[in-house]
C-alpha cells in the first residue's frame, strides 16, 4: 500500500512541476505574483478538449500547439498592459493580475459554462502492472511529458542567449540593461513563455482531471505552494517542490482522508517556512 501511495504521489508530483514552472519563472524574473496563471492552465485544458473533440487530436500531441498559440496572446498582454505597471509596488501588479484573472475567468464561464468536462481517451491507454504497484499509463505519459517541459525550460535558461538574458534580468535588471539587454522585451518574452508552459500543462491535465473555469484557483494555489517548497529561482526546485507536494498529498489522503489531502502538505509548508524560508533549493538566479 505504501509503495502504491508513493508511486501515485510521484506521478502527481511530476504534473505539479509543470503546473508551477511558469509561475515560478514570472515570479522570479518580473517579481510579479501572476494570478492569471491558473486560468492559463484551464484555458490550455479547454484547447486540448476542443481539439480532441473536433479532430481527435491526443491532448499530449496538442500540448505544443496550444502552448504556441498562447505565446503571442500572452506576449501582447504583457507588452500592452502589464509592462505599464511592472516597476510599481507588488500590490499594484497583484491587483492588476487579480483583475485580469477575473475578466478571463468570467469570459471562460460565459463561453464554456461552469460544467465539468474531461478528455476521454478512446481507446484508453490501460495500466502498467508491476505487481505491487499499478500505474495508469495515461498518468505516466502525462508525467513524463510534464518533466520534459520542465527540462526544456531548464535547457533554454542555461544553453541559449535568450535564456541567459532572462537569468541576467532576474539577477540584476539594471546591470542587464547596461549590458544591452532590452529589459522590457525580456519581461514580455518571459511572461509569454510562462503562459505557454501553463497552457501546455493544462493539455496534459485534460485527460486526468475535470476541466472547468472554477478549477483555476486550485491550480494557482498548488503552483504557489510548490514555489515556496522548492525555492523561488530554481528550476530543479520546482521539480523537488512538485514531487514533495504530490507525495505529501498522497500520504495525507491515506492518513487523514481524501477530503483533507492537502492538510498535511500545508502543515509541512508552514514548518518549512519557519526553518528555511528560502525553500529547499532556493537561491539567487535560475539554475
């Protein structure tokens, strides 16, 4: 039983890492707590749902396309709206993203209603029976794709000029500007990249969890907890935080019941904040 619970937690944790990667990126680089993040995930899930319903496209195959479609929309939003207040105190940007999230969430409610939907794979992918552990193949594939998304982000930040520019702005935007980096353009690129990651993560969640605009707050809360657990400014920290939250929720469901699955995780989060406020792998700059 414990082995199965841990396996479930690790699979869930891989998905959580993809949920939080974009949120951590925006928070770390722009110093903005992006309350739109959960709605971007839900919007990506709807994209996968309608592509699957209309054309039979697998949600796993739809993730790159939906993420790419989100990129110019988020870039325009950042350039025309958020960049105007990005240098203001955090309360201003928090209020702005809160208002934008209300608008986007209500537009989704108007367009898609609040009814729960779900991508039903036909034929189903089945299960992988390892004796003491049984793993649903759809969740296994979704977790593998989620970790590939996070790996792609880590590679971009470490191995490309654009990625190094993002890291430079994260560490010291004034020094980055003196070195010729367009800080405003980097902000817009970072925000768009994070939104694309969120939409792609939504596609991976679509065959596993019900889709509804009301789920956006849940995803946003999990992203926030993962960033605090793993440490802001560390892509590996997002992975560690995601796995930690997934395992803690699974153990909490076993010990306290499914309705209190998150209680144990939040209690341990409070304990971690007392002894290590920077998180498990928190550090200056993305690594």
